[in-house]
């Protein structure tokens, strides 16, 4: 009877060390990769939205009273309101930022029967670039007072001018054209 002498030779020490180092590198690498995947990304810094400012004067109308800029409830929209008078007539200016849609801005502001009003120096209604530059003025009637109200968009700011006395829409449109952009 012969004894089975096919015993496995021992694993060399350097192979054992290399296998242990490779296993350790894989474990540490997997841990670091998992931490990298699980770390929330830093949000891009967006510039803080600043509230629009009511000018001290619009044509012959001087700013009488202004409210501190506020945020519209439930939104990030900033609102500034100013009351103006020329001694006889009164106007209310409402500035909202950001705004993208003029017709919706006017509807949300309580302006009905909206139509385009051509003020002096304003481009023709066929000029498509005029809309993009904020030159288009839409006017209608305020649901609160029944007097004229006109609005326009300049960049991302909605400008809405309400008459608190009987001021014609054409005059409001011309005054809107004097507001800084």
C-alpha cells in the first residue's frame, strides 16, 4: 500500500502579504468611494435676489410713502409698493421681482380689460424686440378702484402703476416709460 503523497505545497509568504495588501486596498477604496457617493453636493451659489426700489419721483409725481419690501406669501417674489402724488392726482406703484409673464402679472394684480396702449416714444406693436426689452405696456382697469392701471416687464421685474384718481391710461403708460429699467 502506498500513501497518497500529493499534499499541497505551502503558499509562499510574499503571496500571502500581497493578497492581504490588495484586500486592504480594495476595502479602503470601496469605503472612500461610498463616502464620496454619499456626500451631498454643495449647491451652486446663486446671487441673492434684491428687492426693487421705488424711485423718488415719476414725472411730476413725488413719492409720498413707501412700504418696506416684502416677500409675497408662499413665494420668493419680492414686492415694493410706493404711493405718489402731484398735489392733485395720486398713483400707486407696485414692483415685483421676479416676474416672467406680463398678462399673468396684471391679472394677479387685479387688472381687467387689458389692452396694449401706445405711449409716446414707444416702438410699434409689430416690433418683437420691444416686448423683450420691456417696452410693451398693457393697460386696463383696476378691480379695486375702477381707475386705470398699466404694467410692463423690465428684465425680471414687473412694474404696475395704478391710478388712485382719474388719470388716463395713456398718461400712466408714459409714466411707466420714465421708470428706470
